[in-house]
């Protein structure tokens, strides 16, 4: 990836938190209420502790887990220092990736134009989604140092501030079901609705299609103005769901279908239904509410004739014998006709 190094847009962390006191992106509320109904004790500072957790985990070479860990103490977090107590905002982040045919391509992530990204999911249990999805609301870099002996000296660190999207519950998708993956924003009251990601963990940008039939809602982010809606700053609500466009290009398709060069490990996990038996056909019944019901029909390996009647093995043998007798009669008729191979050649026909 590449994030430009300019420092012409500095952000003072304390000032940013103070100026956005009612924004769930900076704070987490402990109750499912609108922010105008919350008491000060219900709002918990989230931006700085999450950023410290993210940077500390990277400095300690932790595997990517979306910072879903609580073992860092306040003392550990306070050991992370920002030079000048500032972070620096930039416009774009360019993500480089290798396509299924071993070509180098790139996606430019811009919070105001192309903010959606996909990351490889750290979940390994059966049935888990192969990718996680997020909307980037900020691209930053900062000079960081730690008051710890086990962490090297000051360094520049790049990070993206994201709003997570989660899988739609009870929704079935996959190639055999002919349905696109369906996701939606995590509610702002969730502790992990907003967090930070390492640009190196991004697979590539993705294309999300709004599920227009689901409409829009303000329940997911119950304030009229938020930095999380930087893609459309005038919006006061969000789409309830999105479909992941897996056909946006050939490389994206192969990432879900699997089998392409560099995507061999995707086939079993991404299709999501390859573990179904080959003798089972999965049909989907969708009710008026859009909920899917899975219907399985077991089919035996049987041969059917043109009238839809099962053919037995004896009938098949009789048909083969009849064909052999018919071909034998044709050979004898050819001999009686008196036409020799030489005559056939003279007439310009190849001997059979």
C-alpha cells in the first residue's frame, strides 16, 4: 500500500474528541438510547483508547483480530505517545494487490468517493465468512513512540479509521443459492462498531450495492450529523443493508468462487456450500419478508427415458442387443448389393 507522507493537515487528538462530543464514532454509549437522552456517565471515550490498542497490538506483532481484545491495561495504553499529540490526515490510500492471473493492480481508497474495503477474516470455524467489510472514514499517519523497553524507538505508523459492516443474520447466500452476500452497518451502540485497521491487512476495495427494498434507517447511527457519513455528509440516515457485488470484475469473482491462480485456498471457504453432498439439490423458498428457507431434495442416480419412466438394467441390455442386430442387418444388406470396395472408391466414396 501507499499513503503519502505530507503533514499539512494535522489533527490535535484532544481537540478532535472535544469538538465531536456527541458523535458515536468518537464515543461509545452504554445504552441503546439516542444521544440526546443519555447522561454524561453513559458515554465512554472510545477514539483514543481504541487507537492506542490498535497501535500497541501492531507494535507487539499481534495477528489481525480487529482489536477485539481487552488484555491491555490503562498503563499499557498510556505508554503509547504521539509526537506533538497529533495525527495527520491524508486524502487517499492506494492498495496494491495481485490478481487471479498474477497481474499487479491497485485500488484507491478515498473516504469521500470510494470508501469500502474488504479484509481477510480471521475467523476459522466452519461456516465463517471469508471476508470482513468496512467503510473507511479516515486515512491517517502519525509519529509514535512507546515508553516500553520491548518496543523500538519512534516510528511513523499508518492506520485507517473504519466503520464496520456485519453479516445479515439468517440470510443464506452462495453460488448454488444464486444470492449475493448481504451485509449491514453494525449498530453504533456496539463497542466494535468503529475501530482502526492496518492498511497492510486490506485485500482490496469492494463495491457495495444498497438493498433498496430494505429502505433506510437512523437507528444504526441515531444522530443527524456524524463523521461516519463522510461519503454523503448531508445524509441523516443509512441504508439498512448492502449487497456485495462479487461480479464487479474477474478478480473479485475468482476471490469468491476460488480456483484461480493465487486464490486456490478460497474455493472451499468462499463458496460456503461446497460441503453439501453432490446428491443433494438445494432450493430456496423466499417469503414476502425476504427470509430464506432451505429445502433439500435427495436425488438418486437413475436414468429416465423420454416419458419420465425409470429404465431398468434389463431394458438397457435389450436396447443394446437390438441395436447390434440392426447394425448386423445393415452390413448384410450392404454385401448383397454387390458393391465392392473398389467400386466405392471408383465412385469417389470412401470405403466404410
